[in-house]
C-alpha cells in the first residue's frame, strides 16, 4: 500500500538476505578448509562494524538525522564491557545488556540537548559531544587513559566459549541477524512509518499533531543502544576498549559506511561496512598510502553513485516489482 | 462513514488573540495585535503584503513564540504549548507555501493526517505490527481525498501534482485532523480562476462544520466567505468587524486604495 | 599565583585568537553556502607545512608565513573551484562524505611528501626569548601571535562591517537567495571568501607551528574546537566567531590550568587528581551544551 519514499521490504529481498545470512554462517568452516583461519577474526570484525553501521543508518537514513557522534555510543558500549570485566563481571549476560543500557542513557542525554538543533548545528554538536567523551576517556587514568582498557578475557557466554574464534564469529553474526530482524519489524510498524514521515517533512508532522521531538529522540536512543551492543562486541573481539573507538574519525568512518552502502535501506549499513573494510584490506596490500586511494574512491562515490551501493542493488532486485 | 465532524459549537470566542507582539531583530512584525474568532464563523485576516499575516498564523499555530501577548484557545492559554499539542487540542493549519510529503503518495499523505489524530501517545509508538493492515485508516483517507476530488490520484506522488491540486491536498491534510479551528494561510495562493472557485466552494462547505481563520488576498473570495474580518497593516490591527464596517473604514481604504480613497 | 593566572590568561587569549582565524573562515562557509566542510583543518595543516618548508628553504620565518598564506590561498581557491562548488547543492551527508574523503587525501599527500615524522618550524631568532611585561616574563613569540591575532581580527571587523564587499558577505550569510536575487554574484564572492578563509587557516598554522607539532592530522583536533566555537558563536557571524573563540580559548586554557588546582583545595587528593584533568578536558563541551540549551542557534546567529 505504501509506495514512494516509505521503505518497503519485499519478500524477495528478505529471502535474499536470509540466503546471505546462511552463507555467512558457513564461512568459518570454509575458511578453515582453505587454511585461512586468520580471516575468521577479520570477518567477525566486519560483522561488528556492520552492526554499528546499521544502527547509525537507522538514525540517519530512517530518522533523517545526520548524526556525527555515533562513535560515542560505540565506544561507550566497549568501555562499559571493559569496566565491568575489570570489576569482575565477566558474564556477557550482565556486561552486554549493561553496554546497551549505558549507550541508550547517554543517547537520551546527548539527544535531548542536540535535537533542539538541526542541520549543520546538529552535525557539529553531535560531533563535539562524541569528542568530549574521547577526551574524557583519555584523561581518566583508571580507564587506561591513552592506551585504553584491556579485557582480561572475552565475556562468558554461558556454554559457548567466545575465545574460540568461530564461536565468537557466530555470536556476532547472530547479533547482527537479530538486530536486523528487529529493525525490519520496527521500520514496518507504525513507529517506523511515522519516523520516516518525520524525515520527509518534519514541520508538517508537527502540524499534524505528532510529538516530533519524542520520536526523533527515541530513534536516536534505539540506534545508540544497538551501537552499544556493537561496542561490547568489539571490546570482546580485540580484548580492548580503545579510546580510538570514541574518536570523531570513527564517527566519520561509520557515516561513510552508511553512505556508501545506501542511506535509508535496511542492509545499507552492513553492505557499506563490508565494502569499506574489504576495500581497506585490499588496498593496504598494494600501497601504504591506501588512505589516499580510499579517499579518491569515496569522492567517486559521492559524485558518481550518490545513492550508494545498496540502492543500486535494490534496483536490481526491485525492478518490475508490483505493490502487494 | 462520514468524513466531516458534527455540529457547530456555541457562538463564543473559540480563539482569542491578546496583545501579540513579535520582533525580528530591529523589525517589528506584529505590534499588540488583539482580536477574537467566534466559534462557527469564517473569520478572514486580510492586509497588504508584508503586514504580518503569516507571522501571526505562526504565532497562533505554535511555529513561533510571541515576544508578548497571549493566545487563548477554547478558553485555555496555549501560548506556551508546542505546535503538536495545539493540534491535539483541535487547531490545524495549512501553509502558504505548499508543505506536503512530496515523496509520498496522496494516500500516504492523508493516512498520516488521520493517524495523527489518534490522541494517545501510544498511537505512533508501536514497534512490532506491520502497518499495512490498517484498513480503517486507509478507508477514511480515501474518503477525504474523494471530498476534494483527488480520489483518482491516490497513488500519485504528492510532488507530481499540479499546483492547484497541491493546494487542495494542503487543505485536506489540515482537515483530516478533524480540528475545531482551521487556520488557512492563503489556500488560493497561485491558483487560477477555476481552481480558486473550487477552493471557495470547498471552504464554504467546510464552514458549516468547522471554525475557520482564513488569510487571503483574493478579496472576492474573502467577501463571499467571511462572516467577519480583521485587517492587519504594518503589523498593527487596524480594525476588526463585519465586512461592511471594514469596507467603510477609512484606514483600511487608505491601506488598500491609497490616500485619495 | 597571579603570575600563573596572567600567564595562562595570555596563553588562552593567544590560542583563542588563532582559533578565531580558523573559525572566521569556517563560519562564513557554513553561513553563506550552508555547506559542512570537514577539510578546513587540512588547510591549516597545509599552511603549517608550507610555512615549515619555506622557512627551512629561505631561513626566514616571515617568508615562511607569507609563502604559507599565498600557497594555501591558491590551494583553497583551486579546491573550491574543482570540488567544493559541486557540493553546495548536495545534501549534508554527501558534503560530509566528500570533505571527509578530502581529509584522507590531504593527510596522505602530506605524508607522501614530508613523511610521518613531525616537521620543525622554528620561531624567528629575535623572538625566541622572553619579554618582561607587568613584572613577569612571557615568551616574545606568543606576544607576537597575540599581536597578529588582534590585527587580523580588527582588519576583518573593518572589512566585514565597513566595506561594500563585507556587506555582501554579511548579506550572503544571512540570506543567500535574497542576496543572489539582488544581483550579487554570490558564487564568485564565495570563492574569494573561501580563499581568504584558507589564508587565515594558513596564518594560524604558521604561527602555531613553532608551539604545537607540525604533523599529519594536526588539523583535525583543532577543527573540532573550531566547530565548538561556531556552534557557540552562531553560524555565519564573525562577531560570534570572535566571542566564541575567546570563550573557548581562554576557557579551555584557564580551565586546564586552574581546575585541578581548584578542585584540590576542597576535594581529597586522590579524587582531585583524577577528576581535575578529566573535568578540564570536557569543560569546553559542557559550556557548549549549556549555551546551546539556552540559545540553540548560538549567541549571535546571522540567520534569524
């Protein structure tokens, strides 16, 4: 019923996504068969960034808020997991929900102040708040200061041994899958519809009686909460909560993933993360100055593929689709 | 299912504008404007360009806050309330420059308006159920579109409509919230004679069910529709009253017709 | 104690004035073209590197500064014409992506030419020592920075408020469409504004070079502060940029110097030692949040 700019997932796309999910689950044994076990860890890292980028896409693409401080929530999740581990809470079932909660509360505070502004102001304020957290983290010696806070071990996940790389990979994959499923439901439910309508025309929505600020804030918090989970995962992955996770360049990288992958599409964040991290890996083999190559590629994307890659893929799957 | 709502309320002031002033930097856009709109009437707000009419609509609807003065709606002081709360209380507006959801279909546009009406916070805060099974909303939206003859175009994107049709959509969106007070900001802006005629007919029909504060330049339409008028010149209220009184008022004549009127 | 306070206040003034050089150009970019430009810090970096190279080649600091300003102005103009111009019509996300990409390219380009290690830029011999003022000694070079900063601020003030070009710039920052409608070639005006802004960045980079390290990525940290300044001061307003810069410069410097000491006087040593630096680090951002809460558009927004 809803065509036009309101996001609509087709059963074909969902099926394709499920297919990809299954393939990804088979990755560890395949890599092991080829003796490329090292890449399982890399793949897990890609999945975690896919999750972080997806959470940002919810805020940017569906909520229409160009937030440049997502690193704050990503890093906060990591630090929460690390601090709790330090305090003796090694269980994932304590640390990870805590990471989610901390990031959500942080977003509530930051969002409440920031969402009173918009446009360029909003971008700069979210950037500044994230940077504030970065400076806070490096000045707190109890949290490792410049070097960050290490985790003695990966979280205890019940019967599963997260120290075993393939197991960790599967847990990361499951987290990504779960969050994508939740976001799929949210964007198609009434909340998601109202949110996208706000993105389309905020003043009109206000004029139709919707408490716009409340919706945007909730969207912001949900995105942050998922980023918090990603943060807990990345802290576990490298067994380190590094202040670099909080740097504005991290926010920038996540935003780049979102844009490259396709703003406002459900899988855009994940696609962007995969493309960017793979590109980095490949380019790094050819030259130490791969940053420049990456920069040039990004410029190409901005000027030649403005809607990102997922939108292009969408076009492939969506062509000839009738409304249901 | 009837699209329009029920009876007119008693003839008392639905909206009271009391001493509203607004400045922008050094410029005074509104200076102590006071008048009232009675329930059930069509009240026209007229004045030369730049007189502050749209600014006043912004103050009333809540898009801006006045520097001084009060706005009383249905007996309650709403000056401090945000726009969406005023809308929930029964005040709706249309915009002078078309402000619809360009990238959504007409049907989606109106469904949103209907959806906004559900006066509980939880109405939009549903996260699980896919929304396509809301037939009741869709039916009502269709009804509204039919009211203005846009039923055929329900699948078109709002941005693809002709100007006159967009102005109609603009009004329908405000209408679909079933307000007690409708603030129409130049609904006929930029429309040709045929479309204007349609709009006048529509407003005339609406006037039976809803109180309307109409800002318009089209004097013909204004005098056909209005029960009472208020005239704004240079941010000041020059006079308010019945059409004949206003027509004869010397300052109004001066503002519109020049010194030798 | 007073000496410490005075010294830090002067340091803050000096830093604030240099911040102003960056913020002034940046606020006009945001104000006139509604474009978010992350690569502004890269111009500052390019300026510092050019100054170091020219100074090393010629043996003169002054030549270094002049070369930096001229060179960066040229780079800025080129950048504007080649890349940034196409971004004005795009949405903010695209602008973020493109200018972020420019940072990557700029940092790598500098790395390719000068390598990873910081480069030396020395203050002029004559100003290497301290000077006696009001009974205490203060580095002569820092006084020069203050003098240069004040001079530039005054010149900008005069240019923006008292010349016709300045009026166009203010009009453009306040309402671009209207200014265009009045027949002003905003595009050309903007290239000039951007180029001047780049020159100011270079001046800041060259002046601060001897004090801070000239290295890859130096632009990013100061860029964030410039953003804070603009948010506080109001987009499009030079006056706001000046007030904001002084607030941030002095506030940050004094805060870092005095806050730990202050806390130590009424909190137990352990706590103060940890809390002090942390609070000092985030003081500016708390200030920004407080100002925003009260005035979401900044202190002197150019647009109503």
